[in-house]
């Protein structure tokens, strides 16, 4: 069983990061964090889709990423160790 304390830790870190840029909408914050995590971790979770007109749409699927890994990333960002 995963540690239920991770929920409060994760929410606290998200709050701290969001407070740095409160004009962001919540889903913008999440997208940006997923993008940055993926970029710093060899493109993990990146999904590309090319439209018929050649437009490339990029998204992120971190469904299988363990919370501990994302928590570690968020802690580094909050403490200033992450790339900003």
C-alpha cells in the first residue's frame, strides 16, 4: 500500500509552486510540471500526435509514474534545485 501521507505532501508542494505564479490556471500548472518532468527525464510520458495538416500535438501521460518520483521532482523545484 502506498503511503497516504504522500497526498498532503504532494498538495503542499503544488500549492507552493502555484503561489509562485498564481495567474496560472490549475491545469496549466499541471501541464507545465508534466512537460518539465518529461523534458528532464528523457521524454518519459511524452505523447505526440500528428494531425492530417502536419500540426504536431504534444501531451503527457504520466499515468504509470510512481508518486514518489514526482514528489522528489516537486521537492527539488520548491527548494530551488529544479530547473526553472
